C-alpha cells in the first residue's frame, strides 16, 4: 500500500517501481534527470516538491513497452500508477506528457512534466558535445544557443520545451533551473 503523500506513493516506492519496470540504464537516468528538474521547478513555483518529483521519476515507466506504439505511451503507466494509488494529478500529467495520447495539458504539473522531461535531451546532447562530455562544463547560454539550432538534437521538441512559459518562466530561467538540477546529480547521470 502507498504511504499517504500528496503523490499517493513515497519516493522509495516510486524508485522501486521504476527499477521493477525499466531495464534501460539510460531511461533510468532520464527519469532521474526529469525528477531533479521537476523538484527544482516545484521549489521555484511553490508546489509540492515530492509530488512533482515523483511525476518526473515515473513518467516513462511504459516507454520500453510502447516504443513502437507511441499512442499508448503514458497510458499503460497511468494504469500501473492508478493501481498503486498514485494521485490523479500525477496520473494526468503522465498521460498528457506525450502529445500522441491526445490528452491535453491543463495544469502547471502537466506543463512542468512535459517541458522538464523534454529539456533533459537537449541538456544531455549539449553536454555530450563538450570536450570532456560533462554537465559541469555546460552553460545556460550554450543550451539556449543549441535550442535555436534545429539540426542539433533534432528529436527534441522545442515547442514542448517552450511550454515552460505556461509556468510563468522565461526560457532562460527554465534552462537555468533545469541545468542546475541536472548538474546537482551529474554523478547519477554519468555525466
């Protein structure tokens, strides 16, 4: 049973669930990066840090199973989370983070998750072109410059990143929050 938290599940339970459902080291790292950004965003916006963090940590539980059927991505995770008593707000954010589900983003949590999990790819790609391939060398201005280069990390949806504006954040502030959050856990990310 879930502990009583705003997310409906504890961080420890979420971590165990992630490791039960996800095999890919890179996907686990992406989930950790998303969690870190979501926690930082929640702190900046005065939202529940644990709830936002858990949304980031668990949003891609079904990615390995739905990779070839993107319309289902997030929906399978939602069923798993509902069965575990996870809060409806977290479940909606998970379902809406993938535009292919057709579920509209409505809340700050929805927009936060979509923009946070998307920017992880741009930040990682920016780190990987640094001479030492480390997050510690990445600067906000470098990420902003790469954001404008459509041929760089072309699978990263820039429009989704720009949904940070729905949180009342400028792109520059959002990049700064995201980069610092990922740099703080760079050892866990292998970068």
